[in-house]
C-alpha cells in the first residue's frame, strides 16, 4: 500500500505547489547528497538562461510544519544543494533563513521579505533557493524553489522524496530554531 501511496503524495504536493516536475529518487533514496544534486540539475534545466540565475543565495531548509525550526537535515541538505550549484559553476552565497527574513502566507507559501531581498542585493544575488521538508513515518518530502530577487517570481521548482534511512533519521534528530 505504501508503494502506491507515496507517488500520490508527491503528485499532490506538486499540484498544490505549482511545480512542473516531480523528481522521484527511489533508486537513490538512501543517498541525500545525490538526490540534492539531481534536484539542482533539474532546476537548472528548467531555467534555460543560466545568466539569468546569476549568484544564488542558498537558505537553510526548514520544517514545513514549523518554519522556525530546522535540523541537521535541513542544514546539510542546503550544503549539498550549494555544493552542486558550485559544481555547475554557479556562484553561491549561504544564508540561514530567520523569521524576520521571510513571510508565510496563510496557504503556507513563502514570500521573500524586503530583508532577504536586501541581503540578496548586498551580495549581488539574482536568485534565492528556499525549501522545506516534511517528515513522514518512512519518508521525508523535500520541496525546493528558486526565486528571482528581481521580481519574486519562481523560476524553477522541484519536489522529491527521500527514504528515512538511519543517516536521514540521525540528521532529523537534531532540531534547532532558525531564529
């Protein structure tokens, strides 16, 4: 039953978040770094003009149920994502998302605040990578968005699913406040 249920959850999340592609990583579900690399590759492919991406400000992934919290999982996934952008010759800036740097609408969508736009402008970043993760019994659902700092439009998005292996569970066990 779970094998049938998980793709439906991922498809539903894709429809709700407006993502054009859903990346299923069951064949590499036990390797978070590889899943992150595939996600970055797909988001770059979604946006044809790499010059328009410019420098990327990578924010820490936060827990979708409590955006004021993250874990080693959220911080490490951000590191994997940033590493892949660097491997693709895209300049990366790191930032920890804090409550005063984001707004959350009632539907749960993130909007960039003026503070993060100013932070991006200070570092000449044209794009911000933001993301959330949701923890299920056997899986972690990850949702990523590349957002333009010029007009707040989403230029690429990716959802994927990771199996909760021992490594993933260990990373999830260390919750910390992001603000």
